[in-house]
C-alpha cells in the first residue's frame, strides 16, 4: 500500500484496541502503484479480554486472490465484515 493513513486507539487500559487504516493498494505482487491496484479501508476492533475481534472493510477495485491465505488467520466473511 502507498499513501496510507491510519491511527490506533487504546481503551480500558489497552484491553480494547481500534485500528483504522486506509490507502492506495499496489497491483498484486508489484512495486508499482496504479489505478488497477484499488483502494482499501479497514477498521479493526479487538477485545483482548473477550479474545474476540472484527473488522469492517471498504474496498474499491481490489484484486487479491486467496485473501485468507495472505492473512493466515481463520476468518468468516459476512457482508464486508470479518470476525474471528
């Protein structure tokens, strides 16, 4: 990713974490950023006490085959939201 913006918020003595990240994606396995790379915005919410997390994704023109293998974590997709 290039032109990335983001922030992290910690709450309740770091037991809750909120991460926001957005930026322009590079084409798959390429060092060049172009219009075909797409745009991705992700909000990740982690509850360390409950050991749960979820993320909301906003994607525009993104092509990433085998997305689950890249993350290497078990996820469940439901209408633009992943949980685990």
